[in-house]
């Protein structure tokens, strides 16, 4: 509660401004101003720690007391002690920031630790032991592990299956690493021969007829598995070439045609040819002759040779043409209709019934027979039903016939337009 202090009581509190001489508490104080002279003896009660202020009443109205507990002065007015604390002073200005301390020195590196001791060597493993079980097996024991292996036996005798084999009750050595039937074959060094057939010799030297043949006391390699006449032909990359009366030549630059050696203007991988009347089937590096057959309002390019491309799964032993190499210039491979429908090279196709009929109408019989042959049968791409398809029989050009699709016939391809 705010109170207005009497001017008399304010005097001793304003000493710094108006008092000329100030003595110890309890002394007489004389204050003189410009208008009035007042003499007053003022005493202050000191209240020790733990003691309470005395009652403020009429008998001590205007007296002062100092409490040591609160370190504050009080005066008695209107029967109530009132603190003489002044108003709060203004906050002091913030002090300036202190300077950063210096970085501490780095500590010294610690001492390297002592190397650990080497581990002790392991104990040697226990050796392996093998025990014959007398029943065709052996037991191998290595430490705590054991395994049983069975020995290959032939009539009670042990043999090495890497180099030998057992047939009935006899052990035979493999022939060049192969097992064979000793009842029908025998091993002649490193190749097999039928029983009773003597070992072939070329100038008294034995040889393997599966890969070689003898001609005039000289050995030659088979050409794609076939024997040829080295006096008239030569073999490159399993392909036969006519010597053309001049001997061996570079087949990548020249080719033989009708007994005449000619220079090629194109190459089919390693075979030279004349691209003006031949083309290359890149599937198997085969060069085919072609012919342009023309007539009234007709012009088509036909193969002048039968196709002899060996499709996947082709079995020459089951085909009428055992090997096209032995029939080059004759007929080619016989195909079923299902195979023939898609066997022509890229850029060529199996002709339809209508295409054959157009050829027959445009060209005479002699021209057709010269191009296709006189007694050949060729598939067309036209089918009659699920079982039958049309064929051309060159002996009877007036009509086309049907044949079962499972039958085999030759193929001539016609060039795409």
C-alpha cells in the first residue's frame, strides 16, 4: 500500500541532498534550510536476526526500525510498518563479451601396442586309410569321415573304366576312347573295323578309313566323309572342286564351268562365281545356277539346279539322294511338302500350281525340260487338302498331279519379284 510520508520523516532520508553534518545513529542532528530551523533527535531500532518487528502503534508512530533478516529499513505509520526500500534501479548495461580462450595443445601420440604372439601351428591331419571290403567295394577313412566306393569288376576282375570296358565277361581296351561291340568289330590300332576285314594299308602303312582313303599309294583326307578322285578334283573346306584340266587353283578367284576355268566376279564365302547367272545361298555356302525363262508376256527367274540344302534333322541315309556331292549336276535332296514349303533361300520361294501352269503355257516343252529335267517331280506350294498337295511331273506337262504331303519330291525355287 502506497503512503505519503510527512515532511518531517523525509528529512533524515534525504541526507545526501540537504544535511551538512551526519553523525552516528542516536546523535543529535541539526538541519537548517532557508526558511525553518528544526531540531529533531531520531533513533532507529535494530531488530536482530530471528526477531520480529515490535507492534506499530500510537506510542511509536514515526519511529524507524532496521531488520537484519531482510536487510531493510521500515517506519511506523498509521499503525503499520512500511518498507523504506527505494524504487528498483535501472538494469545495468550488458558487459562486453570475453575474449576467446586459446586452443589447448594437442596431446602427444600414445605408444604403439606390442605385437601379439604368433599362433601355434595346427596339428597334422590324420592320414587316410583304405580298406578292401572283399565285396567289390572299398572304404576310405579320413579322420572322422569315411566313404564307400565300388570298384568296377568284370567277372570278378577289377578294371579301369577310363581306358577299358567290360563286354559279357571279358575286359577290352577302348578303341581311341570308344566302346564298341567286340562281336562285330575289332580295334585296328586307333580305329574300328568289321570282324574279318583286314586292316587297310596304303603302301604298307595302316590307316583309318573313317577319315582317310588311299589313292595311288598316297593318303588323302575324306571330303566331308566321301572319297573323291584326286586326279580330277580337289577338296577345300569339305567341298569338292573340279580341277578343270589345270590342277588345283584358287577357288576364291576362279571357278570351273563345263570344263573351262573362268574368273569370278563375286564370292560366296570362299567360292568364286559369276553373279550374272548364279547366286549364293549363304546358309551353307552353295552356289546355284539360275535361268531366266521367257515367253509371251512372261518372264521369271528359275533355279537351274535342284535345291540341296540340308535342313535340321536331315538324314541322308533315309533320303533318296544319299549325298548331293555325288549327284551334283543331277538331282538334289528330296523333301516332304511340309519341309519344302519353307526351304527356299531368302529372296526365293516355292512356286505355286498357278506359277507352274504359267510357265507351261509360256515356254515350250524342250525349254522346260532343259531347265527342269525330263523325268523329275517337283513340289508346288498349293495344297489340295490336309493330306494332299500338287506336284509337277515333267514327263506329263499337260496336267499337275496330287501327291501325299508325307511323300518326298524335289524342289526348284523361283525368284521373288
